[in-house]
C-alpha cells in the first residue's frame, strides 16, 4: 500500500466555502474508485489548507490516479501540487464505525543511528495501542525512505478524542484537519 497527500494553500480567491462546495460536488467520485483503500478530504481552515490524504492498494493504482482525469482536474483548478508519497507500514481500523470527522497527521524524523527494525517494532506497538482508543476510526503508519520520516495518520469520529490523538508527545510536526468527506471503496473489510 502507498499513502499519498498533497496540500493546496487557499489563496485569496479560494476560500473554505469554495472547497466545501467542491468536495460536496466531487467527493462521491471516489466512493467506488478502483484501487483506492481510502481518501479523506481534509481542510484546516485556520491554516487555510486543503490537504486530501489517500491510501492506495498498489503503486499501479496510485499511478493510474496521478496520470488520470481526476488528478488532471485538480491540477487545472489549483495548479499541480507537490505530491508526497509514503510506503504504508501498518493500517488498521479502530472501534468507531461512524464516519470520521477529524484527522491528525504526525510526522517524525527517524534518527540515523536508530535501527530500522527497532522503529518498525516500536511503531507496531504504538499502533496496537492506538487501535484501542475510543473514537478512533482508522490509523496508519507510513515511511518516507527519502527523508527518513514516519507519518502517523489517524481518523477520528469524535473531536474530543482527536484532540488527544498524537501518539508521540515529541512529534516533529502535528497537523489537525476537519474531514469534509470520507471515501472507503472497499469498506472496513
């Protein structure tokens, strides 16, 4: 599996309401998209960013999306964004089955002296803990082997639970988002 995210910084002529309308009109196009595990349509109104987060089953599915009409339409509307990708190391669902409404993305740098197997074991243990948290819909861990960063991404059904979501108190970067629409073509299976 591959995770993918791009960020569109909202300019003066593009406000949050325009993004909400666009997602309301186009979100369902992803509800049955082949190869897509999940897509969260994310907005951080305070930071003025629209930052969808995807998980794809395979590299081939990811390529078909990036070279396809849906991505071309986004690029036409906002300019071609920089696309970040990560290898998914772990993905699981929590107990909450309501549609997720909030998301948290954490980024941590992996120290050069840290053995990668130790990182994988630590993250698997942290994910097992995360999956037991009330209000959690899903959690993933992904690796950027170019920058040697970990990305932890969690979806929450409850805003209060999402506020206390960060796995690591020392995370290098924590971003929070409102989930405007959520697509999970394969369901929770």
